[in-house]
């Protein structure tokens, strides 16, 4: 399946790779949305006026695919209301006014793990979700038949421009990663635990190799330096040579895939009982005065994070959650850091300006670079005709929305955006068909 070797070489812009990570503690208030994960929104268990401490449960999971949420500061709950998130939806959110003390909850203690069920329950109580961007509740990934789980693949690729928060995790939180992996090894019989890291990340590679030398069945796979190396299907192929079929999950080919920061967060909880309450966030972009990695309490407004980094050189034209290839534009700077925020990038007008679009020149570059072998130009033509049957034949649902097609297009066609719209069109048609069939 050589098409998995396709991709693009993006500019790195890793301006923060050699800078120490700084903890942000002087936060006046946080607003924590109840949707920071794939699945059902969490249900608040606090009310206005309640006193909370760092790590206190403020919302419990409301379904199998859901995640608990905890206070990231100590203080008082001042508001429970709706807020607009980057998907365009309004969701419930809990606002906590900080008392400035960051007092940890006195009830926190390391969980007792006797078996696999205890481990899965502990991961559930930790509130940990996929921290590389997807936000899928991690306990669901591990709640599988252990006989099916042959390989645990750890994603340390970090292939997007600017972002270095995972590199910080792999060099500075080795103890947390090792503790989690040792506990996981006790209750899962993985044949292999493979940590995939792009070849340009020398310090993380050295740190993870040193850890792997102390453990059994743990290896570091140095990956080609090409985007989107961190895409789940691409990563699984390059680390295990297994191909995840369309519509299937990694577990269907015997794999569980977790981001390295996700594993570190599990390790923290298993050691201390402290749930997921803060994130290392790369703060960068041409508009930022002092790019750096910052440990931020979840729920902190982006305006406060940028102020902590000495503000802006110039007013940003666009601010993104995540990197420039797959990032999402934030509604405004009152938007908070959430569980799966690995970066916030503030772009200048020059950086954010989209180039003029021209007619397709039939060069085929979009197809040549697509990691999963799609034909984006043909998908665009099918979408313009609203030809859903042709979109299915072109396998648009396989698209991982990595943006390689748009990045490589000499005519600057909005190819990845059209793929997104095409996937949405098929979803809407499936929902209509389902409603007809009752």
C-alpha cells in the first residue's frame, strides 16, 4: 500500500522547540465547556455558589462515549450558561472564579488497580481524552477484548507546523509516560508498544529510546519527515505495516492508537489521582510577541494565554486551535483552552491571506500527494453536481482532511474544504434515509 508514503513537506516553523515550558498560574477565572470530547456532553454536578478545588469533579460523563470534567482552578462556581464553541454549536459551560490559591482537592489519591477493568475505570475517571486533537474518550479505546489488542501505537509524530507541545511531553514527562505504559502492560498483552516520532525530533527520540531500553516490548520507530505522518491510518501503517480499511477502526486490525500526551496524562492520574486539569499548549504565529509552550489550566480564555506570552506584535487576522494544516478558527479570543488544545496560533494578515483561486490545470498533484489515494479534483467536480453516488465511488469518506491537496494545488483550489462539504452532504443524505426508514 505504497500510497501511504505520499504527503507533503510543510515548513516546520517550530519556533518553540528549544524553549522551556512555563506554567500559567495567575488565572482570574476559567470557563469550561461541557463538550471537550467526541460523544455525549458531560452533565454538570455543581451549581452556582459551590466552592471547588483543583481536580474536583464538576461534570460527570453522560454516556458510554463521554468524559468526566474537573475543576482546573480552586475557587467558586459563578455561572453555568451556554457558550459558543468553534464547531458553531452552543453548549453548557461552567465558569469558576479563581481564589488565586490553586488548592488541590483533598480527596485525590492514586487509584488501586487490580485488573484490566480497574484500569479502564481509572482512565474513565481521569477525564482523559485523545489529546492530539480528536478528543475521543480514551477509556473507550481501552475497553476492548484484550485478545484483539496486539499493538499499542503511541503518536509522537507531531508533523504540523509550529506545534511542539508533544515534544515537550516526550522529553519532560518521561516518568509519567513510563508509569502509564508499565501499568498498561500489566493488564494488556500487547505484542508491541511502538512510539512513532518524526526523524527531526532528536531530543524526544533520545528520551523515548532511553525509556524503551528500560522496558520490554517497547520500541521507538523513527518515521519519515513528511506530513501527515501523525494521521492515524498513516501512523499505523508506518509503525506496523497494517492497513486500516475504510470505515474501520484501528482495533479492527489489532491496534490501539494513543497520543503521547494522552499516555502522560494517564500516568499522572495513576500516580497521583490528579485528573486532566491542564494542557501544555504551543502559543505561536507571526502575531505573537513571545512564542512559547505554556502549561495552561483548562478553561482559560485565549486572550489571557496570549497576554501571558506578552501579547501581540500586531492584531491577529486569524487565530487557530491547532496548526495551520488542520486547525480550526476560534470564534473570538474569549474562547477557552480545552482538553484537546495542543496549540493556539495567531496569524498576521499576511500569513492568513488566502491566495487567489484559478482554474484547475489537471496537473494531478492533489492525487499524487493524497496519503489515502483519493482524487480531490474529481471529488470537487462531483460535489458541484451534488452527485452523491459518485462521491461514494470516489471514497470521499476516507478523507482525513489533512489538507495536503489544497497545500499542493498550484491553482489554490479549495479542495480540502470541498471534501469537508462532500462528507457533510453524504452524512445528511444518510440521516434523511434513516429517518425515512423509521
